[in-house]
C-alpha cells in the first residue's frame, strides 16, 4: 500500500534522511504541479508554487499526521498557496497554454477533428479561468485530480456541504459560459 510507504518515507525524513523526502517529491510532483497549473493558469508560476509547496511541506513535516495520507496533505498545501496568490491584488492570469493538448492532438488522425478538439479544450480552459478561485479549486480537485468529495473537503479544509455547493455552482457557471451563443 502506497500510504504505508509514504508514512515510512515521512518518518525517515523526520529522522534526517533527506533522500526520503526526495522520493515523496518524485511521487507527488505531477499532481501538485497540476493543482497549481489549473488554479493559476500560468506554467512558470505553477512551477514556482509547486516547488514552494514542497519546501513548505518539508518545513512543516513535523506537523503532518502520519496516520493520514500524504498526497491530499501536500495538494492542500499547494492549493492554499495558489488560492493565496490569486487573492493578491493586481494578479492577472493568462489562459492556460496548449502544451497539455499536444498528446491528445497527436493521437487524432483527422486534422479537422484535432482542431475542433483543440478549440473545445481552449473554450473549457478559458471558462475555467473565469471562475472564482474557490470554484476553480473544487473543479480541479474533483474532475482533474479525481478526488472524492470527502478528500476535497479535507484538502481545502471546507465542510462537505460547501464542497457540494461549490461544485454545483461551479458546474452551473461553466455550463452557462460554455453554452453556444444563441
């Protein structure tokens, strides 16, 4: 079970084995980056905050409860850093870039279908970036990180009822924004 090996790595790190934390970083760097990227929409800033998440995680590892899974804890730390960044005045966000669509487009045989798929993905990304950060966070964690409602509740330190209502409102806002102009 990965949780038990994560637990062992946390204990080793606390005992001074820095390499053990490096293994935790390797295990979770993609999911932490994805959380940051989808919340911020800018690759370099997401890379910086993902790295900052692991630095802060290392600094706060003594406060981590080894009876809980490490993944949601580090993703919550990352999400909170990103949400704090988004709350700062004057923070402009660029739409997500297209590099994550490259694999999908490469797998399509028909160039016209690939272009339609790219445009559709772009519309979804643009719509996601217009959502308030709290709604963007629950969409990211539910639909892109496949977390359960309970895990989202834990990750964002929100009551379960708030998670449900945020998801409902976020989906409704997305549907309105993605509705073709009549």
